């Protein structure tokens, strides 16, 4: 097993499969748990598992750094763990996976607007291509499904926007802190509010855990939390340290592919417009991240 962990291609594919599978797992959880129970359980249990690293890390930081970590966690962790399950009540898991790839596009645009980050022309061209793909997905997802379906799709776009805001806060305000300290600190800070929401959500009182369907869903939820959030996070940071930014950015291209494969296997609707919009977004992500990361790698 150790030989596999040392192989960068194995780690890359493994991380992409696990993270790309999170959307189909959320879909399987929704018939049993509501979005608030799913989000609160994920954030709360992750905080409990990582607090033994997070608490010492937070103690070493200044109050200013703790503030920025909390704010980044609000946008990139606490809110989005609820947004995606809420949105997936009205859209397919494959569409959720595709729209999630908008994150680097929003990061590029917001970085230029809010922080004056200079980018190359080809990166802005990539952003335009990505937004065209997003518009195609938003409007095609609404065909024959009414206004509510459009609302859920826009909610996914907002979730990707929040991821981008969190990434920019980390890049601009927390660049001097180790990535593992940032991640564990975020989960530790937002652990208590998450557990409070979980305790009032009826997770412990209103659900019959004697049913096989419920126990199966609970197993999915534990897997989604322990493996997808906690274990894979450490593997991801190992991959970042052992390889390059360009290599790791490939995960952004693989995640939607994994999500779509799961959706097709689960017999979800997948139209030609989904394919066109998704392809445009993948092209956009490639143009944005490839050029940017090459310049970072030289530094």
C-alpha cells in the first residue's frame, strides 16, 4: 500500500475519484437525511477528527490570522457544505460536479477585480469561455423543469463563487501559514456551530436507524466525511508537496468527469447541452490554471 501512496499518478486518480464521487453520494443521502443534517454532520465530525491538529495550530496564530481563517472557512467550508446538498435536491449529481469546476474561473475574475491580480489575455479568454459554458448549463437545466430548477442551478454557481472567495482570502491573507494548519483550523473553528445545527436538526431524534435504508445512508455519510474530507485532504497536501502546481491542477479537470460517469451509471439525464457546457468549462479551466501555474512554478 505504501508503494501506491508514493505513486503520484495513483494519488491523483484516487483523489479525483473520491472527490468526484461526493456528488453521487450526496444524491444517495438526500432520501434519508435533509441538507442541513448532511452539511452539519460533515463539518461537525470533520472538526472533531481534525481538532487535535487544529487547536494547537490555532493557538500558534495571531488573532488576525484566526479571523481570516474563520472568514475563509465561512465561505469555503461552512456555507458550501449546506449549499450543495440543498441544490442537489433539484439538479443531478453530474450537473453539480460540472458546475463545481467553475471555482478557478471565479478565482481568476474576482482576483483581478478585488485584488488587482494581473493575468494573461489567454486566461481572460478562458474565463469568458467558462462563463459561456455556465450560461448554457443554467438555461439548459431549466428546460421543462420550471423556475425552481433554475434556482437550484444558480445556487450551485453561488457555491462555486464562495469557494473562489475563500481561496483568494487564503492566497492574500494567509499565504504565510501552512496549508494543513489552515485546513484543520477551519474545521476546528466551525465544528461547534455545525454540531449545534446537527443537534437541533432531528438527526438524533427524528430518524429511525433500525431501517436498512437508513443504515446504508449513514454509512455513505460517514464515508463522505471521514474518507472524502479528512483522509483525502492529507493525501492532497502530500501530492502538492511531492509534485507541482500544474500536476495537481489536473484534479480540477478530472472531478467533473468522475461526477458525470457516476451520473450516467445512475441513469441521470445528460443532454447534449450539458456536454457542450461542461466541455467549455473544462477548456476554460485548462487555459486558466495551466498558464497561471506555469508562472508560479518558475517562481
